[in-house]
């Protein structure tokens, strides 16, 4: 994914990447990162919460104007409405790679 | 906003955090970061969106989940277009690392087509691109096809549709 953003930017189209795991995006060398604490699977906000979805999109758009240097990470101050313990984002069954790594004794 | 620092692992749990930190350690620091400067004001810019959620239109070939189940270190490297007027009723969502039910209920949680259309109607952005994009975030051990085949194809499509700005959101 980071690689695709870099390809698009290299082609002359500016990108903003919205992400929770901003440390990973930064390590990959993303041009502009909008970091926010929304859970996996719902980066723009909760189901049918059009106000938050729109606000996240607008915050990302503003980064095209405000970012002055490659690799800039902007920390957005959106607050998710549930505590992490109550936030469901996991798939119904463990991802194949998790099962595989357990079988290999890697985790 | 300036004082706030996002906790990248707030929702991840210990296991996923451990895997991601190991992945970060394994990344060679990039020698350069690409940088393109916007050429138009937002109000004149055409915007495209990209998600890594494995979204495909019903009339397109879905992302291959059986392949990943058979080979856990492989992720489907294809890309798919999602039309700007797509609704949750018109899409498939295939991703084995998240709960996809939220996106199936409301595509805008990962690909905010309606909010973007609203911003275009309000004149805050120039227009929404006619098509948006999905890839599969999980690529396993080899992301070269995504990087060297799908990436350039997505770029070509964006250029054909005169996209000025792209917003990407990994899930």
C-alpha cells in the first residue's frame, strides 16, 4: 500500500495517506500521512456517521495545502466513540498468516 | 491538534503490535521520499480515493480469498475500480484481516464516496473522479506485483481520468 502511494506521488499526483499505524507509514517513506486513532476497517468513522467521515476527509484534504515537506505526519485529534476493549474490528476467523505464524512457532 | 500524538497501537492488541513492530524493524529506511506539489487550488482539483479493503463491484472479479487461505504468505495483488456512485449494495468486500461487515453496511467508512460527492457539490473540491480504487492491503512475502504492475496501472488510470489529488486509506 505504501508502495502504491509512492508510485502515485512519483507520477506527479500528490497523495495523503490516512492511517492509524502511522509509524509503519513513516518507515515506508510516505509523502504525507494523516494519523488518526480510528480502528482497523473504519478509517473514516463509524457506519452512517456522515459528519465524522466528512470531517476526516476534509482534514486529509487540508494536508495537501499545509504539508511543506516530504514525510510530514499530521496527528488528527479525532476521538473514537468506544474504548479499545469494546471496539470490534477482528475478522470472524484468525487471518491465515496468524494461523501460519503460530504453526511455525513464530508468534 | 498540535499537542495530540496518535497512539498507533491503540486498537491493535499485543500480538498485532508485535508483528507490526517487527515489520517496521525489517524495513530499510527509504533513501528518498517522493514529493509532488499540488498544481491547483482544492476547489479546482479532481480527487480520487483508494482503499486497501479488497472492495470490488458486483460485476467485477472479486479479490481472491481462497488463494490466501491456501497460501497464507500470499495476498492478491490485483486492483479494482469502484465507481463514484457505488453504494454498499453494489460491492463485494473481501479481506481476511478485518471485520468487513462495517464496510458492507456503509462503504463510506473506508471509501467516502458520498462525503466526497458532497464536498464537490459544495465547491470545496473541484470534482470527484469518476472511478476510485481498491487493492488488497495484505501482500504477504512478495509485494512486487502490486508495486510494479498494479501501481503503474492505477497511475495510468488516474492520469486518464485527470486526477489531481489522491487520498489513500489503509484499513
